[in-house]
């Protein structure tokens, strides 16, 4: 598959089926989903995900498709995409060439920002000290971009992961087990100048840092779609799909999922317009925050409808809904949802954003 030609729904079921093949097994043992990433490599999406600003709509549909197949794979893949995007936006030509070559050879990357509370990552004497938590995918990644707080700002460092100590005892979650979001200790790792990525606080560059939340929102939309799929399949198999009350549940779930895709398309169009200089950048963050809040609410509604429609059978393994619901409930818990909604509310109050307004139509009144 050519990633620049990828459109969800045009590739058949082969890629999603390959990604999902080991999902239940990896949920049980928590191991890295290697076969899923082999499928993504064969599809060309590890080496060349659609990262151009004009390709953002395609990228979000790719992320949703991967999340629909398996949310833990979607989480890890979104980190890889984020790392490549940061490298292409802020890396030197030599850094970009090196990372692109590693990706063509099958290398996977992550972006880890969360410090271990009692041992935050520090840069001192040309070496790193401390640890990162929520280090998703560490067992299958070759490199990660980590952030360190320095007096001049937040610094990005692209680090090789081979041989680093990993604490796997900490990650015992309700869902998303195969994302392997462990604790990684970087103490003593030498940092060379070619590992420093961009200038201080480039990681937080507006509007792309906050607007970039739309990538994990896309994976969430895929996870919501998977719950819908499983609920509909159960109702169809049990002969209850035609029940009028179940039909209403299916309708509400379907409308919620479709609304999620609408938010992806809406945000992608604005992203592309901002990148091309056809729209102001400030409202894009508010749009991404709106998408984030709307998709979270929609996903929680779909979970409730699926639980009620399928009943207790869907809460008992190995029913697929049991795992899908655990994964989605866990993955919905992204950092600072209240702050995102507060930011949207402030943009509305200040007249910088309003619903229904064309993003290229100038400032709100």
C-alpha cells in the first residue's frame, strides 16, 4: 500500500485484520504487538506515514483505522507518527535523514513527556539523570524523543533505547495493557549535540502542540468505532438487532461515531488551512479542544449504550466487547481534559471561536 494513497475504507480488511490478529493475546500477556507493527511496516506506514500538512486528513483516518483495529497499537503508532513529525519540523537535515533511514529499516519511535514524580528527567554534565513514566511501546521502539526542563525552556532529546533499564512492574492497568507504558531510567546516558532536537520550547510550539491532540482523538474515534462494531455484531448474532429499543441504541451509537469522524475532518481542514497560511492559527487550538471534548463525551455515550444493549455477556471475557471497553475507557483518560475545555470556553468568551463559523472567515464578532 502506498501511504500517500491510503484512505480508510479503500484498503479492504487485510491491514486492520492483521493489526487485530493478536490483540486478545497481547491483552493477556502485555507483550509488544510485534505482528501488528510488521503489518504496518509492510503497508509502508512505519517508514512513510502521511505527514505533510496537506495530508493531515489522511493521517487522522489512518490513525482511526489503526485504533479501530487495536487501541494499544494505535497508541504506540500515534507516538511514532508524533516523533517523526517533530523530527521533520525541528530536526536538522542530518537528523531528519538519519531518522528517516531508521524508519525505512523498520525502526519505531516514541515521544515521552511524563517524568517519574520522584525522579524527574534532568540533564546535568552532559548526561541524563532520572526516569520517564508512561513510556508507551518501549519494548518495541528503537528511539524516543524525551523532554527535559532546562532554565531556557523544555528541551527535546532523541535518545537510543537499547540497554536502558525498564521497570515493567508499574504498568498494571485496567486496559491498554499491550501498550507497555512502562518506566524507563535514563540515568547516566550521555547526550551528544546531535541528539538535541530543535531549540528550547520547540516542543510546545503553537498551535501544533495543543492542536496535535487531534491525533490521539483520531485513535479514540477508532476505539469508539470498534465498540460500536462489537455491539452491533453481538446484537445481530443474537437476533436482537431488529428490536425497536436496540435499534434506537444502535442509531445513537452510529450517530456518535459518525460525529467523531466529522470532528476529525473538520479539524484536519482547519489544520491544512493554517499550515498553508489561509487561516489564523489561534482558533485551531480551540477546534482541537472542542473535538477532544466532543469525542470523549461521544465515546462515553457509546460505551454506555453498548453495555446496556449487550448486557452482562459483554462484560465477561473472552467476549470481544470486554477488552474493547477496558481499552477505550483507559485511553480516554488523556492529560488535562478540564484545561482543554477551559481553553475552549475562554476562546468562546473572547470571541476567538464560535460553533458553525468557517475557520477561514476572519475573526468572530
